[in-house]
C-alpha cells in the first residue's frame, strides 16, 4: 500500500512542487520515498511506499526501458501473470511490476487481466495512462495545471497549489492521454427473483466456496495479515475463514483487533468470536476525550465532513492504530452490506426484489467515496493496509447473480404478508452458519458507529469541544466538522466538493 504523485507536462522548476505534494502523502508509505524525472520526458513521478509484497526490491517508480510506473495497492494474481508474461523479463519481486509488463505486452483490454485493488499511473515518452480498480478501493485523483495533468492518491496533495478541475478517476476506469477516458469494468446488474425450483442449499454452498477463495487470495503477502473484528457478521466471517487459512498453512493464529467504548456491545461480541475461533485477540477502549483529541486528525485524513462518514471513521481510526502496532495489513468486512442487503433501509425493499437488486448494484458503484474512502483514509493515516475480500471480483460476480430475495428474506414464511419479520444478509448467514455460534450468526446488525458506542461518546466529545449540555443537533454536528475541515485546508471548498453522501441517488423503494 502506498501513495503517489505524478506530474505530466506541469512546470516544476527545482522539483519543489512534487516534493511538497508527496510530503503530504507520507503517511501512506513510510518505508521508502523516491522521485523520478526521466530525461527528455515532461514527467515527474513520486512514490511513498508501505512494503507488503517484494519488500526488498519493490521500490517505485519502476522503469522498464522508456516506460515508467507508480502504483498503489495489490495485484493478487501477479504470480500467474508472471508465468504467462515470462518470469525472465521481471526485474523485481514486486506485484506492481506486472502492470507495466501487461501494458508493454500490447494485449487488448490488458488492464482487465489485473485481479486486485489498485490505482496506478504509467507513462511513455509521449503518453500517460492511469487506471483504478473495479470498485475504487484504492483512490486516484486527477487535476489540471495549465496544459499539464497531475495525479495523486489523496486530495490534500493538490490543496492550495494552483490546480484546476480536480476530480476522482471513476472506479473501473482508465484514462489515456492518447484516447481519453473509458470504463473497463462495470458492476454487473443484480438478479431479483429466484427461479422456481432453485436449490438454495447449493447456492449457499457455492457462496461459501467463493468467499473462502476470496479470503485466501486477499491474504497473500510477504508480511503478516491480521483482521479487524467488530463482532458483527461480516468481520466475524472473514476472521473465521482467515483463521482457518492460517492454521491450515501451519502459521500462528490470526491476530484480530476490536475497538469500542468500555463495555460496548462490539467489544463483548468480538471477544466471544475471538474465543470461538481461537485468534490472538487485541482490543482498545476509547473515550469521549480520545475522540475529541483525534477528531481534527480524523477529518483531515478522511477528507470529508459528512456526519455519517465521520461517525464511522472514528472507530476505524482507533482500530487501525491498534492493528498497526502488530501488523502492516488487515482484512475488513466492507462490501458485505452492499452485496447481501445488510443495511436497515434495505428492509424498505422487501416487497420489491427488483428495486432491491438495483439499489444494491447502485450502492456497490458508490462505495468508492463513502465506505471505501473511510477505510482507505483511516487505515493509511496509520500506515496500515486494509484489504476487503468481500469485494473480490469473482465474489461480486457470484453475489450479483444471487436473487435479491435470498439476501433480504422473510424469516417466517407463514407470517402475514405485510408484517412478517425479515432478515438481512440471509443467504450469507446461511452459508456461514457453521463458522460461529448461532446467536452471533443471527445477531441483529448494528451500524459501525453504533456497536462500538461511538454515537454517545461522540456527543460527549462534541460537548468537550464546544461546551454545553445535551445532544448536538445533526446539522450543528456537521457544521462543526466543516469548521474543523476548513481550518486544516487552504482550499476547503475543493475538498468538500468531492465528498460523497450515504443516501445519494438511492433507488426508490
């Protein structure tokens, strides 16, 4: 996991501009920092590295002949690609080098062969190419300065430095200065109703196999990979499977990490899951004062003042800080709610599987500047790599083929049509029921900011910051977040203009 900056046909006399931009991203890669300025090319590339794969020789930018690359993320099928492309042409053991050789191979739709989470920029003497993974797990922003182009991993790299038209490269998109923007990946449309006679047990079994393959794939690394563990279904399932992978390989138990206020439901539930699967468990209790002291740090790195996003970012930061003391990479449960209908508002769609399927498809495509932005920014703020196996491309394809009515299902088929209880993520629970105690498998979902006790502690923190008693109204809360953000950035409106919102453009129920 890393951060990078690229300037193409941008005047940078003395190199101070790229040095300034790259310094703002140092938290993303504390292991090595390097800048390259190829002779005869109007290009400067800078990279700060968190070494995960190819730790000894994977320093970037990577150059082969007249092509040069900077990348952020992980290519999980890099071993297969090496074998196909010819191992002898590789100069490093870095997974990122496969991107450059795929490009050089001249294959059509070459970027589609990359399996993983990534953002990258590569340049030749006469063109520049940038691309982002299918769901935008890894960030990539593009801007203009005069007649030139600039790319960076976070918005703060551009702040107050005279850039225009700053925007995020869309998920699953590729920009080529010679041909413009194209979408190389689109989220497959979700299925709605189940066909008669569908073997639900077989579907659940296939889901389990696909999920197990995804977790094993996303654990590949040259460093130890741990797991966040909130005690909810998503992170518990990931941790349980990851523990099986580690033990089957003869390795020490999985390290798991949980945070919350003292005595919070998530801490209790995570402790039970950890005991059940036998993980090496670590936890941290945070207080309202901890939140108050860290809120400016959260908002600066989050690059958003959206109230929902800030609330969920707070426990993510503390979890990342805890995990980084022990590992350099963690698995997380992001994506399960969007794939399997896990949010409370999804119950509004119980009578309309088609609308539910469409909403799940929409929300998957919107994750890049909401949940995935939160996870990326908060973990990278602590120089920690987060991995999201639920968002494996094969798992997405399979989950989207599963009828939506199997994801949000009436628990009691004999219940009255309009009043029967429903269970979110029903098929996922069924597929993984043997991994955890029954009461945890069927535990009612809590939002990530509720289970750890964040909401109440955050209200106390806001009172510490501004004084006063009682609960801060939501509008006042978000206004305070905006005030904090404006204090941290020279051009706060640029930052705010890029922010996503949890409920933007939802499909009508």
